[in-house]
């Protein structure tokens, strides 16, 4: 069988109305580098090699469907400090059976789990 892996690019469709909040969150709270900014598309570099693109459109998932989309993981060298910045920004905290980590909904609807950079997460793999 051929080996596969996830690439280092992702894109999300979010409503135009969330553009400024998305920019502030990814740039100011998460510290991502803005590599392109335009009316309909913003690109951010997360860490050294992951790129996330926001496509601003009017036809996107309804807000009540956002939690049904993919959930992603953010790693931080200082998850407690980042958690405080995220919560101070005013995101919606999500309920999870995993009480050790912050699960939250970013501007535009993306759901994330915040974990430590070197944290052993193998218990979630079995």
C-alpha cells in the first residue's frame, strides 16, 4: 500500500463578515505570519511550514453546522499562556470529554484543540 500523509496547506471557507476578526485572531493571538491579504483571500503561515488560507465567501456552512466540520489541533510551547490569550480574545469554548485541553471555536467557525508542543498524546491514538 502507498504511504500517505497530510500536506502543509489547508483552506477554509468563512463568511466575509468574519474577515477582520479572523485576521486579528490568527495574526495577533496565534502569532501567524500574514503572507497574503486581500478582499476575498487571506493566507497565514503557522509555525515554519504550515499554511492556512481563508476564502471569504457568502455561501459557507451555517453557524449551527460549524461544530460538525473537521476539528484540528494547535501545538504550543506554552499552552497555558496561549490559552489565556485565546480566551481573552473571546472565542467560544467547546465541550469535550477531554478535560485536560482547551477545545475552542475560532473566528470563522474552525474547531481546535490546544496541546503542548512536546506533549505525549498517544492515549488519543488507541
